[in-house]
């Protein structure tokens, strides 16, 4: 039955079901990205072991994870338990069993897509953010914007690198462009700074994580469309290479 919804090659995100200490020192849930390797006759799944910075992440046997599957039919999630680790045809595999039912997952905006997109940003004053929230974005000046690069994006926010540190909980103005249906679409958005910290071993460079504020559903869906279109292109390229 599961083959109707999930196929080998589908992208996945595994989230730990317990809080851990994250690289920025805060406590949260760790997320890993990988893909489905195969589906066994007994309903168990073989997942490609995730990697971080070219290193395998040896997730523990008996560990439980919340898995989101990005399939041709949409997004699904289930809780799984790792029952074995194997090496098949030179690929390190996690064998998992489902410990919950598979069900449709609607929150597509939380899937983060790796990218390289130039952008500019600056912190807004309270008056400017209030004007933006009321729909008067034209009243907010774009002068004094600093350059940065978006390194991942979702319908909920972005992670970008800049040479400026931003105050956490501040509202920033962001401008960037995404290629949607072969056309450049400009975005001018407000976002709340969740984290801003210096990158290790890279002086005066800061990693910033922000959550979009005052964003309408149409704009959010455009960003999601960009993500899924780019994912589709990447999968096609992968099939051609194989």
C-alpha cells in the first residue's frame, strides 16, 4: 500500500523526536535531509543515511524520528524507528519501520530548499514595520540596504549570509528575485530575525535565520512554487546523469 504514496528516490526530512543542543547553542529539534532508497515487501523502508558536510551521520538503532516525505503525490509524514544499519551497493542505509500511520502533510512551506540567491536587507524602524504591515510598503525606503546571499528558503522564511549582524527579534526589509516559470519575479518582504551570529572561522560573516512577516498567501505560494519547480529540475538532472 505504501508504494502508492512513496517511491524510491523521494526526498525526505528526518526530525528527531527529542530536543538537542543546536550549533548556535540553543535547544531545538535536529533535522536531517536524505532520500528513500527502497521499499521492502514487509513495509519497512530503506533510507539513505544522511550526511553533514561530507560526513555520514550515524543515526542510532532504536532512534525514533518524524519523517516528512516529498513525493509525486504531495507531502506525507510518519513516525519511524530505526531497526538496522546496512551497506548496500556501497551506499550506507538505514532500515526503518513505521510506528505511526502515513498521512498527508499540508505544511509545504516548511520545506527548506538549498539555493544561492542574491539579496539585500536592512532593519526597519517600528514605524516602518507598522506601515508595511498595513500594506503601505511603498512608504518604506530601500536606502541603506546591505548585500547578502540566501542559502536556503522556504515558504516560511530564509537563511542568508551577510557581512552585517542583525538584531534578533528585529523586523528587516528584504529584496530578492526568484526565477518562476522562466521569469524573474521580484520580492519585497518583511521578516523577523530569529537568529544572527558570526560564522565559525569566517570573520565578519554572519548567518541569519528569518521568518517572513505580513506575507500574503499568494506570495507564499509563489515561493513554494519556485521551490518545487527547482526540486523537479534537480530530479530530472539526476535521472539524466544516472
